[in-house]
C-alpha cells in the first residue's frame, strides 16, 4: 500500500507556528449550540449536536475529523444550504455572523450574505465550475449580482482576481472554459470566484483533498496569503492533519457529530488530550529510519451510525482507555483551560 | 456575432457533424425544404394557386406518357366540350370569354371559324368513339393526333412565360379536381414545417420549464408535474388529438392551424419534460450548482442561467425529434380529416387520392407525390437528429 506523504512534513512553510495572536478581537462568526438533524425514513437523526465555536477576522479555524462526523453539515448549515424539506436546526441554535443570527434569517438576507460576505469553496474542483460558461463569465456573474460595478470595472477586477490567485495569462484564461484548465488551476479559479466579492468569511470544505500534494501546498499558501492581506476569516474543513498543522490557528476535532477537542494548533499536536485526537495523530505516516519497519497505526472500527449512537461516550467502542463510566455516562465538553476544551472523562496529557 | 458563429462552427460537435456525410446530405435536403417554405411564405406559390383548376382532371405526373384513351378524354372534355357548350348559349361571345381553364383561353377567332372547328372535331370524335378501347386500336393513332390538333386550334397559344408556368403546374400532374399536385405538395411543405417548428418550439419550452422546475425544486412542484404528465400520457395521444380537434370543429379557429398546435403541444411536451426533469435532478447535485447557491444567486437565476444551458444538447435533440413527430402526426390527423382544414396538406392529398378512387384506377401521382415529399423530409430529419445525437455524445468519436 502506498502511503501518501502528508504535506506538513514536506513543506518548508513554518508548521506549528500560530499565525497571529488576536484572541481578544470580537468574533466574526459565533456559532452557539448548533444542532442539526435530518428527517429520514427511519426517523429523525441528529447529525451534529451542540457545536459551538468562534472565528475572528484573519483567523483560520480548522475543523478535522473522519468522514461522516459532521464537518460538512456544520459548514452547510452556516450557509443554510441544507435542504429545508428534510433537515432541521434546533431552535436553541444560534449562528451569529456579525451580529445577525443566520439560523433564523430570511432567505433574502441569506442571498445577500452568501457569496458576498460569506463565500464557500468546494472539494471537487473538477465539478465546481459550470462547464458551459467561460471562467470570465462565471466570475463576472457573481460581481454583477453583488456589486454595482460596470462592465469594464468588473472585467478589470476579474482579471485582477485571477492574477491574485496566481493564474498565468489571466486575460487569456478569462475567455477559456473550465475543461481547458488543470485541476489546480480550476481550484484557483474556484478560490477567485469565492474571493471576488471580498468576503469576510471563507468556508473551505476540503479545498485541497482532490489535489496532489504540490498543488495542495500552493493552494494553502495562497489562502494563507489572502487572509494575511485581506483579514478574511477562514473555516477550513479537512481530514488531513497536515493541512491543519500548516496554516490553521485553532483546531476543532469532531467525532460523530460532536466537538471532542478544541485547541490552538501547537498544543494540539504537541499534547493531544482526547484519545481520538491522539489516535488521529498517530495514524499520520512518519518518514525516517525509526518508523521504517513499523506498521502504520490505524483506528479500529468505524464511526458509529447516527441511528445507533451509544448511550455513553461516542468514541467508546474504539477507545483503548475505555472504562465503565464511558459506557454509561456521556462526557461533557470541559471548561476552557489554556484555550483548550476536551470531551473526555480522562483526558490524556493533562498538565 | 460572426465571431461567435465561427466559434460555433469550430466546436468539436460541429466538426463531428461535418465529417458525417449522411448528416451533410440530410442538412442539404432540409435546406431545400426550408427554401421551399420561405418561397411559399413569400407567396411564390399562393393558396389560390393550389385551389385553382389549372388543367384537365387526373392528368398523369412524373413525366409519364399519356395513354391514347386519356389523351382523347383530355382533348374532348377540357377543350372541345367547354367551347361547344359556350357556342350553344344565347350569347356565345360572352360565354366564350368566360371559358377558362387555368391559363388557357379560347382562341381569338370569330364565331363561324370556331363553329367550323368544333364541327370538324366532332366528326373525328365520333369516329374515335366507335372504338371500344383506343389504347389497343393503334391504327386510330393518326386520327387521334388529328383530333388533338383540331381541338388545340380552339385554344389561344400560351405566351412563353405562361407556357412555362403551365408546365411547372403540370409537372406532377393534376388531381381529380384538376388542381396542380406539384403546387399543392410544395405548399404542404410550408404547412408541415410551420406546424413542426411551432409545436416543437412550444413543446420544448413547456417541457424544459416544467421538467427543470420539477427536478430542481422537488417536493410538491415535482409531484404536480409528474402527476400532470402521467395523466396526459395515460391518454392515448391520438385519441387526445382527435378530441381536441373535435372540440374546435365548431369554432372560428377551425380554419386556422390553432387546433392542431394545441392538440400537439398538449401531448408533445411530456417526453422533453421527463428527460429534462431527470437531467436536472442529476445536475443540481453537482458542485457548480451548489456553488451558484453559495454565490447567493436566487433559484430562478440558477435554474435558467446556470442549469438549463447544461441541458442544451438534450433540448436540441428533443427539438428535432419533436419536429418529425409533429410533421408525421399532422399528416395522419389531416388524413383523418381532423387536422389542417383549408390549406393543402400531404395528409389531405393522400386522403383525396383514396376518396377519388385514384389509387384503384392506377392514378398514383397524387398519393406518390405526397408520400415522397413527406418521406424525404422525415428521413432527412431522422438522419440529422441521429447525427446530432452522435455529435453531442462525448463517448462517441
């Protein structure tokens, strides 16, 4: 089996370096007790439960976890993209974006916020652009909708955006169709599309998962530069801890719809407190002679189905430290200590 | 405009289409039909030309030599008889001026020479009538030629232009009422194409809009549209067409093509609707449509500006299929007497051929012309839409 080298060992971009210190700035996005569920044929299920976090301008918040743990549902409920017919948001949930509660906002309010103040980048660059329109048309469309710029201003701005995301020959690319671009180029266009109205918050749902490692590094560097230059807040959803280590300031680890640990990047990697975080970190391949012969550790089992959630801790079946209490009682998220919270009765590495 | 047309011709689909010889020939044939349509619309051939009696009844077409029996009939009934009858009137001069057969007029001669010619011709006619069957009595050929020459003297020679027009009108013969089959068949092209284009455009528009809305919004919109098309498609379409045609049979709109349009549009949108609904359901899951939502666009904008253009290939193919369908159905409906009412149509021509016993009598030119005109149009469209389907299929090289 081929193990993909993780980015953060390969790249010289300072890992483990929190970008800035701005814990005191007012949060741009304040998610409080967000619970989202789906109506299904087998009854209602809760996909994410009691998720709370804050993002400040210029900050990159990473959300990490296995497939199906609620990362994408979180970002989609912020954007209110979930199908209203078969999903529901708990009435106590609040998504405060710059003081406006998006969970209760009108569709017209959402339309003026989507794309304009909150933008989103999707995972698959191959299908994220409309195949029948030129790159320029698609960027122009967003500007036409959200700004009052005239035609020539929009064109200048679009070409400028394409240049910002490091697309060579932007004037020529303007007239080209998505199929004429490579995957990395398309993802840059997608980013340009997300950024062209100057959003305050960027939701990036696995923006680099479909890209190879070199392109991934370029895209991450690009996003890092953008937030430095324009103070954009970024929520970066990924299952790649390498990506988290590379550019995030703070991390949320999610498991089965719950936040299990939240911390600043460096302490999380240095001393993971939740067994799940620890297991995730251990399953990153380590290069070097020491690790050459050893089998890569993995986490046994799968994320429990939302229909069959255990009564106690949701990680109990896969946790090596399980005791009686974990089965009977559900752990709560601890109080914040040194910017860290953990959902475990017996956190490891506690100082 | 020219630049975008050039880009259109340079696309992969257009190049694939141009490599296809069958498709190119089919396009050429369709082009000829379209030219004919435009010509009819510019009144090169008017409705009057089609209803006017321009020559003797049931004269053969397809350049077939006339048998002696019918040559005799033509000379007797369409030349000698009308003149003779006019001469017997109380005011022969006025009556003669009224005798008119298409572009033919009675020769500008005084009454006595005309009476003389008629008398001579009648003698010849009597001799010829003694024969049981002129087709077999070859020895009477010279007498027949003489008879034809005599009767022709009753007629004013045509001017060169009129002669040409007459030849054109007679190109494929005449029907039982002496009307030009060629003109009627050409005029029918316009009727067929008009019905085909109008119904195909409207049906595709209805089908695409309803299908896209059903697929995109889902929920009760979807239920409604699906209920609507399952209900409509559970009625046999021909029966529905008949019912709608009958519903209009007493109204003023009967003379126009409106009942036909309504009857066709009521059923033809179903296929397109089904296809577009499915395609929309597939496309709306794709990230670029989701991305359009995250860009803050409203549903209508996403649906019509971002989603429907992605189904353009399906719309194009559906359009050409519906066009053929409409043309064929129009012929069937007109044949049944429920379609086109006051204009020529291939269906009406085929029905006339049957009603007048033309087919049994071996007078195939009316039914033959109508069938061939329709056959080539439908065949050409079938080949072209097949080629279009191949050209837009990315898996087909």
